[in-house]
C-alpha cells in the first residue's frame, strides 16, 4: 500500500498477512482522491475517518495537508498500527487516533468536519444507519461531505442527502451532502 500524493507521495506502508482490515485499494483510493481534488483544497480540512483499519485514508489526507484528522478504529491491533504508523510517517500532530466503537462515538462528537469518510466491513449490517447518524448529529460543516465506501449490495440513492455515487472496480463510494 502506498500514499498516492502530497508530501509523502510514494511512501509505502506494509500490512501484515494477519491484519483483518480490508484496506481501500490504491486503485480505488486514487479515484476517490481525484474526485476530492476537484472539490477541495486539502490544507487544513477537518477530517473524520471512520472504521480506519490500516489508516491509509487518514495518511492520504495528512500527506495532502488536512488537519485535524480523527481516525476512529475499534480493533486494538488496528488502532495500535495506525497510531504507531502515524508517528513513523511524521503525522503525529495531524492524525488523532481514537480507539472507539463508531456507533457509540458519533453521538459524543462536539465538532464538525469538512469530510467524513467511512469504510466499514462490507458485511456489517448496522452500517446502513451511518448516513442518518451523521446528519442527525449535524457532524458536517457547511459544504461538507460524507463519503461511504461500500459494496454493490447497498443503495443509498433514495436517501435525502445522497448526492452521487462513484464506482471503481467492485468498490462504490456514495457521496452525501
């Protein structure tokens, strides 16, 4: 896995074979950030990365100048990996790694974000509630977006905040505003 662009462009980070997260592929990540690059200047964007897994999305945002970034991960091994890797990459001041259950954490947040990204396990049923939770708790700044990475079996097109969908391979990114 690698960082696509920014100050750490080309830097690689390794994930062990026993790591249980399903990271966003470089191919899909590149597509996502090409879309975002046309919408935002990344410097000083406030980002919330839910179900962070390896931290790859957080590292990409940090490399492009986003700050602060809150990387939320429940699995202790993944949390530790993100925390240690953020320090090793020099992102310690930008990425705040929090070990928490996303569904318990969201109602406690008293901050708004420019971008919220969620890449939950594709088979986790309760994730269908994420768009409603984000908007119910007013977690986005004006002109902020929520991006939900999912498989083809989820359809958010009828959600009142749904904006568009971007597909790359077997990965879908639903955008909400």
